[in-house]
C-alpha cells in the first residue's frame, strides 16, 4: 500500500516551518492522519499523533529563533530499540508521515533531540523498549516567514545541498540509467539535521548503496535517522522513474542497499 506515488510530488514543495497560525486542524484531516499513522507502521517504528499544543514539548532550540510557535498538534516518531535498524526505519516512516501531511496542505518540521521527554511521556503510551527519536509539529504555517524562520533558513542555506558528484562513487554518471539519476536527485533533496547531509552513494548498474559519511553522530541526532529519510526519497524517485526495488540492511557504515 505504501509508499504512495504522490509523495514524490510533495518532495519538491515541502518546507520546514516553525511559526504556525492560531488555527485548528479540521476533524476530517485529523482522522485521516490518525488513521494513516495507525496503518503505516513497522515492527521497528511507528508514529503517534498528539492533539495538544506542540509548543509545550520543545526545549529552546538554537535560542529563541528556532522555537516552534503555535502548532495545535504534533506527531511523535517512535522507534523500538529492540530491533537493529530502528533508527533508519524511524527516518523512513517519519518522512512518509511528513509527506502525507504535506499533501494534505499541512505544515511540518523535523525536530530531533530538542524535546522534553517527561512531557512526551505524559502524552504518549510507550511500550517497553520504545523511544521517541523525533517529532514534528503539525498545523497551518503563517503565510509570511517569521524572523526566527528567516534566521534558521539562513543558517541552513549557509550549507547548500551538495552536488551529486560530491556524494557519489562507483558507476560514472554518464552511464547512469534514468531511474538512478531520478532516485539520487530525490535523495539529494532529503532533509537532515542542520542540512548536514550525512550520506554517500555507491552506484552500480542495478543497485545503489547508501553509506554514512562517518560513524560519528552530531547535533545529538542519529545520522542513521537522517539516512532513513534519504532512503524513502531514493525509493520514491526510483518509483517515479518506473522502477521498484527492495532495501537490504548490511549494517555498519553501509546503511542500506537498494536493489532491483
């Protein structure tokens, strides 16, 4: 059933938003997202929508500029630490939820490591071994960008997205079939903590291996979670080019192998 083909379209117009209107989400959209979160899940990862103001769960993110303001709800992305690849699965699943919300006309923003676990524990029912790895506020963003959003956007733009030539190895680009080019361009647009883009791609004729740039995490946020986001984007790009494949999880620095 998933991933949905329309998520590929949402990749290009999704934006991280932190300032929201004082506006409730209509009940039909809430029910749609809640049902989606219940259906789109893995043994390693799930999402839970919480109908409480998002502001109260966040710590001060990069001072006052990075704070989330005014979102009427949020979605928590939860990993089951008993599984070896739960971080990648949380990133993959969470980006699917965010692209689904984007398609419904709602605004979101990946936030990892800057929320209050005690408050989250009051809002969520976590099973043994479960851990919240990231959250997103959900709502209608302001039409204009707040000062804080402009500052944060400037910080991210200071680290422009790398060219594909900087993050690929293996098969020369001149020999890439269309599906590989489309898949890698989609993966290149994946969001990551402070736009660090912690991935590299080894390209072969019928497979792409996603590699960590290094094993060291930064910003108190898992690089493997970021890579899970890129994995979904890569798969959506391949599907848009008419190709389906499967992911393997070799472990260590090789996060995933997408094979036809």
